[in-house]
C-alpha cells in the first residue's frame, strides 16, 4: 500500500477542489518524497505530469477531473489507499523527436502520445518519408502526418482514421491526415524500433510545424522520430480498467 502520496492538480476549478478535499484526508508529501503521484485533471494534465516526473521512476495514478480521461481512473475520495494498492501498472516508452528548423536550429522533445507534422500555411504539405534510412515515399501531399505509440493511438491518430494499437504491440502507427497524393493514403504500421524521418519538400512555399505532445517547433525542414526505450512511464489503473481493456473497448463503441 502506498505510504506517501503526492497530489498534483490542473488549474481547473473542479481539479483544485478535488485537490483540497483529498489532501485534507490523505495529506500530500513533496513530490521528491512520493511513493506514488496522484494526478487530478484530464488527459492533458496527465501527459504534463508524466513528462515533468519522468526522471523519478514513480508511478502516476490519474483521477479524472477534466473533459477527457482516457488515461485516468474514475474520481473517488473514499478508499484511495486501497485503490492504489490494488492498481495495475502499465509501462510506456515515449517517442523522441528531433526536428531541424529552417534557421538550422535543432528542437528535441519527447512525446507519450504522438509526434505530428502539420501544414502551417494555406497549401498542403509535401513530405518525403524515410524509414530506417530507406526512402519509402518520395512525396506525400497532405495536411499532415503523425507517428504514434499504442498509448496514443486513440488520441489524434484515431481522429485521423489511424488504427488503434494494442498496448503490448511492439509497433508504431504512421498515419496521414487528409492525404491528397497518394489519394487517401492511410499510413503504415512499423516496428517499434523503426526510425522515421520526414523531409519537408518546398518548405518555403509550404511551411510545416512539428509537435510532440504540445511542444511545438515551427518551420521545420526535417523531423526524425524514434521510440526511446531508455525512458519509461509508469501509469496505474484500477483493475479491469487498464489501457489494454480501454483500447479494446474503444474499438467496439
């Protein structure tokens, strides 16, 4: 059973109210003393918490106090220590993004859900796609493209009609957004070890931005994406409501 709990909350009023109630009942230790972190908010705050605490190797248990809670458990004030003791742990490796911008600078970031490229002007983007050093598509004309993890496959990827990936699958999804040429190209499934490179063609006329879980790089000319096995995120779920079950259930809604 978790001895020391740190509660963290988003700025949303409902999350702040939950923070006050839970800390009054269970107390809250400084984050560097925690056995477990309880994040109060929505999925966006959960991602923020995971990024902020990735060096700590402490599990994070989310309780939904936001609008979207795919990565969260149901909110409840009673029996929290017992819920934490019974929770099941999922391990997730993030994606590493390395983006080169038009001025020659390099932007690096980690993404738990996806790395996406999006057109930043009125014209469609033109992208060349290289996998593990081999050009696989000379030109993709589209509104954008993304690479996602299984954990992120129900987020932006799913909205772009990409596949839902089982949490244990050793694959990444490469999904196009509004592909114009090749017409309606839907993307590809790639080994988790794959290194994906996007080169932006005609970048001056057709500017593109890159984004890794909200960390943006404007005017990119190339973006490299790979899984980062040396970093792991530990997420706790109530029994029977883990990511594997959620990913399966989502496909039958």
